[in-house]
C-alpha cells in the first residue's frame, strides 16, 4: 500500500515536471513573443534614413536638394523626473497636446522610441538642444526634407509627404513603414523607386536604465543606408523660370520642346505654387490652403487640361487631304469669308499660301472634301464613312492618345487636341539618369 502511494507521488512529480518542461519548450522555442519581449528591453533598433536623390536640370543646375530636419522621439519607460511645464514651454505645445502625444506613445510601446514632435528645423533644434539633457527619454532623430533652388516647376516635380495608411496597404514590396516619406506626384512619384534609396538599421544594447552599452554583437546585424539615385532632367531651369514669369497671373500651360530629340525644355503650368510650401512642419496647413484654392494650382495643366488646337491643326488637315489625293500643292480655293470670316490676304490661295496666311475658308473646304467625297470612282454613300477615315488619319498622328510622358496622371485627348501634340508625336519628357 505504501509502495503504491509512493509510486503515485513519483508519477505526479514526473507529470508536473513534464508539464513545466513542455511549457518552457513552448516559450523558448515555439513561441518567439517572450524572447522578443525580453530582447526588446536590451536591444534597441535605430533606423538610418537614406538621403533622397537630388534632381538637376539639363545643364547641371541643382533643382531639388535635401535639408536636414529632426524628429523628437520619446521612449516612455525612460522618462523620469520630467518637468512637464518646462518641456511644454521649450517646445511650445500645450499641456493637453503633451498628454495626448504621451498617451499615444505609451499605447504604441513603453520600450520602443515613438515620434513625439515631427519635422523640427535647424533653427528649431538650435533653440531646444540645450534643454534636451533635462528631458530623460527624449531624443533627436535626424531626417531630411526637400528644398528647392528656385520656386518653379512645382507641378512637374511633385511633392513628398508621409506615406498614408492606404498606400501602406497597397505596398506589395513591403518596403514602406509608418512614418516613411514617399513621392506623391510628379517626378517624385514616377521615379520614387530610384529617388528613395534604401534605409539602414543599427542595433544598440541598452541596460534597464536606458543607458547605451554599445553595438549589439559588434554591429554584425547592422546595415548601412543607401542614398537614392540622382536624376538629371531635360528641363532648362532658366527657360522654365522665364516661362513661369510669362504665365504669372494667368491660367494655361507652356511646353517648350527640343524638336530634334523630343526632350522637354520647360513644362509650365499656371497658376502654380511655390514647392517650398509643401515641405517641413507647415506642410499640412499649406497643403490644405493650396488644395482648396479655386484657381487649382495643384492641377497640372500641361498634362491634364484639354484645349482646342487652333490654327496649327490646319497642317494636319492639309496632310490628310494630300495623302488621300483630294488636293495638291496647287489646289486653289477662293477666300469668300463664308461660312467663317478670315483676315484679308487676297481673293484666294493655293495650299502653300493658305498655310502661310492661315486661311479659314480654305481649310473648311479641305475638311468638306475629306468628309464628303464626290469622286466617281471612290465615292461615299454616307458622310460618316468619310468622317471615319478622317478620324483614323488624325489618330495616326498620335492625336487622341496619351504621349506616354514619364510623369503620372497624363490624360487622353479624345475630345480636344492640344497644340503641343502637333509638334512631336513622341514622349515630350525624358529623364536622363
């Protein structure tokens, strides 16, 4: 009987020991969250953000560069003996703002740093850096923001801002993290992959008091940040500045192209805005003002607006009629001011004279010949057939289709054709890397 009791007690001890061993195995081997929690108290991950690529004009003039800015971070566990009133006075925030920011930081993590105040400038840092030693748990994190050598080309360059939650959800590359910056429009968006660079990381060991004790395993797992690639555009900055001066106070667009190569020398949209307004800590306020402006300065008119082509379309009409064999260079049509008027240049013209003097009645009649053919051997039963042929010929010049310019949000020209489209039926903008 006593032997049986002894065996039962031994069995219970063995079972309890097995349960403890299985639990320890689960905690230490199968479930990593306990190891991560322990590790996070001594190993701190510090992100090194890369410099975004610079942007130059065709002559090597710097257009876009980086200016240092700083985020103030807080690690709630390390905050001790804080004079909250003094802190609020130094950083010019209210007590309610302080409490709200601190609550958000604690909800995120007690042991990991969280951004407390964003985008402090060099001037801001100079005013507060002498006080940082009094605020345990608060540190400065270096970042950069975009700056511009000239307040022009904003619609083509685009702007950079913090990545949004929908963008994070759509990020199939899993590169971006909350707090990262991303190109939102223009060149900054189109060439984001090249401009952004690659972030680095450093692992630091800290004791329970938050005192840094050096690199984790001598930096074995650290990686260096890689700067973004620089871009050289085809833009001539001086010509761009001149174009924007001409368009000041007006709505419209100017596109200057190098005919031999198709490179865009200037891409002016008016009205526009100073790109420096959409950088730094005033970004949100300025973006709200610019986006609510009824003049629509964010609307990129060279790419998105639709305009009637005007008299330059007469050249297209002439080429179509010549190709269809309906006129030749000696075809004479009287300028009778019907059904539209024309500036007086004589009683009539041949094709060269009609182009030279931009004769409205001449090309009205050319259009009629293309659509309403009266040739015996090649007649149309319905003008819709002639109109279809005319439409196909027009589209063969690239009209009515996007050019494929390397900027986002280009619109089709299906209802109105633009003057710039007639100059070159190939992409207007190229980036030279």
